[in-house]
């Protein structure tokens, strides 16, 4: 089987790795990985500058989704997995230029602890009263149409909760706008809870109780199996995020090292795709080649361009998946230039604050051992659906804007505007983050049968069933496995 993989981001690399494993196992498999840029990895890109690991794109992945850590272990990178420093985990929200910590007991946007919610400065008194009354909301009928995350949260907790909590938390993950993101896709557990309990707070508390009971039972079962000496042992807490000790390029480099170099074509955009009785004709670099199968691991808008002549309706659906652009700015400072940064991992900036920055991570705190002693690394995240114009601003303007906003938010004493970063790195990610807009699941239900009607075609990447690295790896490997399963 000859397969063309189009797009060498993490999804395409994971697919290529899976096919390479099958080839090495003696199966008749050939593949070509086409990547339009001069490097592989797509959004995954890191650099080590003066001993500091700087991530241009993603800095970590969610530990609870196993596909990424599993792949790292398979590649011999188990010892390089670095947990986030959760002992110091504290995140702030900027409210009128002041940093307000997220209240204790917040689960998936839902406040579950009375006293921290009552005392927080994040919400006004009317919002707090509304949060209390939320407990009385009755279950919602099932099967209602999808709605935006903003609409769901506003119905339960009011507009202020959307502006100060849902929007900043989601723009930190999707670079997205809660008024557009699909509640059913992005927060499916909350939609289910609403149908079962009505009140999301009651639903979350019930889920928490069930989880604790399950953990207790599991601990008891372990105790019974291990004998009395082990019964007091606590299950190890897992960190929320996992990073690579030397940066995301470690994962990319390890994958690339496993591939057959003759099968990888860098700086080669696929410009045309045709379906014929022989299979799939791929046009790239002025040449046409025929393959039995194609894994489209490009962003959905690029996949839509390539499929336009093969299935115009499928192309329309793929091009209809919105994308947002983002910018990351890493600044390295000598710690003598700064006052004491607030404890924690960093802060989120609600759009209503009217700033360019959406978030800032205190990198040296979030992952220990990746910044040299005496240095501070601040990473700002800009862009999102409401801020596309920033993409065109020159680097110097972006760096100056971030330095000014950091001083205004953290205070002159903590970060004087005169403090000069030793290094500043700007990275732009145009149309890189898919947005699961309202109706995403219905769109996917229209896309799946059309793809299934084109034998040998698979889609992989962040546009379909999970935005993060683990989901992209899972989908890339799954696409390759499905092709292997149908051809042998
Ligand atoms: C700034 C930023 C921060 C993020 N932070 C996190 C995080 O902390 N944790 C997390 O889990 N996820 C994070 N994400 C999301 C995650 O990184 C991405 O969703 C994921 O890497 C996307 O992988 P992909 O392979 O689907 O697409 P991409 O990485 O976009 O790769 C697609 C590739 O296809 C190539 N291509 C396009 N058209 C063609 C063509 N015609 N011919 C050949 N090649 C083509 C492109 O050049 C590109 O390399 C972040 C994303 C960004 C941008």
C-alpha cells in the first residue's frame, strides 16, 4: 500500500510513524510525508536559548489524555516527561488591572466551594447571589439544539461569569471566543450534567462524590491485593500538564529519527489532489504521483482546498471550520531586573479588559528545571478570534506592547517598563487553531459519511475530535491503523 501523508504537524508525523512501524514489521507499506514548510512538527516548535527552554507553540499536553505520553514512552522519551509544578499552581484573572486568584474549588468553570466563592473578588455580589440560586435550576430536556459556551454559562451564572471566567479560560486553550464555541463539543460533560441535574454546581458535586467513591474503592481493592502494609498508601497525584524536559522538539526529533528519510519531503506543498480508478494522484513540487491512500493531516481549510474538485460539498464543510490565529512572545529576564512575581503559574486576561495579551505564563514556575537559575521566562499569548489584526504588527511593536501591558498588570515595582529582556522571541501562528463552533458535531456527522464514501481517504488533525496534542496523535495513528487494517 502506498500512502501519501499531507501535512507534517504532529498528526501527520504520528500517522507516518505508525506506517513506518508496519513497514519495519515486514508489511508491504510505502509512504511519503509531504510538508510545505522546511521543518516538521507544525505548531510544535521549541528552542533552547542560553539554557532556557522556549516553546514557540504548545508548551505541554494534558496528562489525563494518554496518547502523547504513551508515544513518548514508545520513543524512549519516558525520562524526558516533565510534570507541571502543581504544588505552586495558582492562576490569576486580571480584573481592572489587578490580579485576582481563581477561587478554590472551581471545577471546569463551575464554582463548588461556598466560602471561596463568597469571598472572591472575581465576582460582584449579584453574580455570587446568582451562583447560589443556580442550585435550584431544574434539569433541562435532552436533545435540545447545540448552543455556545457563553450561552450555557450565562444561563446558569450570568454574564460576568462568561466575561471573567469562561472567556479567558477558553481563549487560553482555543484562542477562541466563548460566544462561538460549541457547548456540546467543548464542554460535553456540562451539557450532560445539565440534562441530568439542572444545576451545574449540583452536577459537579455529584460527579466529584462519585469520583471519590471510585478512588476509595480502588484504594481498598489495592489494599486487599497488597496486604495490610499497603493499605495506607495514597495513589500518586498526577500533574495536570506534562511537558518535555528539553522542549517539544524532542518529540518531533524522536519521531523524525524513526522515519525513513527518503519518505519525507520538506518544503513541498501539495497543490492538487485527484481521485481516479488507479487511486489518488498527488500533485506536489511540479510532479504527479499516484498513491493508494491519502491521509490529509493539514488544517481543515487546506484539506478543503485540496478536495474541492473531488467532493465540493465535503470541501465546503471543511472550509467552514473556523480557525483562529495566535502569537506567542517569550521574554527572558535576569531576575535582578524584576521584583517578586506573584506566586503561581501566571494569569489570564479577559477580552473585556481591552488588552492585546490573552494570557501570560511564568514559565520558570510552571515547569521546574527548564530555566537556568537566576533567570525568569515570561510567555505572553496574544491573538484569538477578536484580535486577528495583531498578526500584521511588526515584532518590535508586539514586544513593546507586551512589555507595557506586563508592567501595567504586574505593577512597576514587579516589572518596571525600563527592565530590558535579555532575549525576546516572537512566533506567529496564522489560522492554526481550529474552533469547534456551535454545530460542530452536526458538521462532523455530515463530514464522516462523505469521507467514508472516498475509499483510501482519511482526515487527521486538530479540526475534528480534539484540539490538543494527545488528540492529534491519537487521530494520526488511528488514520494510519485504519488504512493498514483495510489493506492487509
Ligand atoms: C500557540 C499555540 C499553543 C498551543 N498550546 C497547546 C498546548 O499547550 N497543549 C496542547 O495540547 N495543544 C496546544 N496547541 C494546539 C496543538 O499544538 C495543535 O492543535 C496541534 O499541534 C495541531 O497539530 P496538527 O498536526 O493537526 O496541525 P499543524 O501543526 O497545523 O500541522 C499541519 C501541517 O500541515 C502543513 N500543510 C498545510 N497545507 C499543506 C499542503 N498543502 N501541503 C503540505 N503540507 C501542508 C503545515 O505546514 C503544517 O506543518 C497549541 C497551538 C498553538 C498554535
